[in-house]
C-alpha cells in the first residue's frame, strides 16, 4: 500500500513538472514517513488524506518545486469551454424568444422588450464570467500552479470590462438586424469568444512574466497533510 501511494505521488510530480531530483527526494521522504505511519498503525491512504494526487500537488507547491509555465493553450481552451454554457443559454433565451418557430408554437408574435433582452444578455455574461474563472482555476489547480490566484484574480477584474462591451455591442448589432439567424449570428458568437480567449492568453503571459513567487521557507511534509 505504501509503495502504491508513493507511485501515485511520483506520477503526479512528473505531470506537474517537478524535476527528477526533487521528485526522488520527496519520494524518499514520503516513503520513510509512511513506514513510520505504518509502524504506528496508520493507513497510508489516510496519511495522505485519501487523495495521493492532491497531497502530492499540495506538498510540491509548498516546497516551491513546481515550475511556473505559461500553459496559454490549455487556459484558452479551458476558458472557451467554461464560457460556452452561459453563452448558449443567453443566446437561446434571446434568439429563441424571437424566433419564427416560437411564434408558430404560440400562435402569435412575440415582441421581446429591449430591457428584457439586456437583462438576458447580462445574465449570460455573468455565467460566462463565472464559467471562465472556474475553468481557468481548475486547470491551474490541477497543475499546482504557483500563479493560480494571481491569474484568476487578474481575469476576475479584466473579464467584466470585456463582458460589458460584448453584451452591449452584441445586443445592439442583433437588434439592428432583427435577431437574424445565419452568418450574422455566427459572427456575433465567434467575435466575443475570440476576444475573450485571446484576453485570457495575454493576461496569463503577463502574469507569468511579472509574477515572482514569495521567498518563503519550504513547507514540511506534515504541512501538506490534509486535516
């Protein structure tokens, strides 16, 4: 059981970029501590909180041995996936209520007031904002990234400015063309998404270049053990 836990931790360290030397040193320390824990009647899985991967990420982060990488491609892809649910929900609410199909179902023309359209777009923007932050944070947490909080914090501030511009601009264009389907809708969707993912990538590059991990002493093994 101890060997299995150590192997799982070593796989996690390799995945997040811990050097071979640091990984071997940490594996040796972990193996020694697990032997002591077994002698005291403690299960190895309980020693790492039942989550060897999470334990390995937390300890490596405390030790400061996780290299800081850009990961812009993964973050841009994650931000796109995180934005899609809120985006499609907003488009469905706005365009769906103005579609000919809905008029046929209801048997009458549906006139969506401007204020309701703006509320629906705003709600969609909020969900997009939350989805992007959650997706970016999840990717960086998975990699035990030292600049995760700085990256998510910067995006939390910057994305609303983009969201407001995207909501207002898209709503004005959509209303001007009478909420059409076809290529105009594609442009309305892809343009904000392209800008958003580009903003995420640029923000990440700036954060990584300027971020400097604090020079704190490395945490001990016991500091990484979940309570």
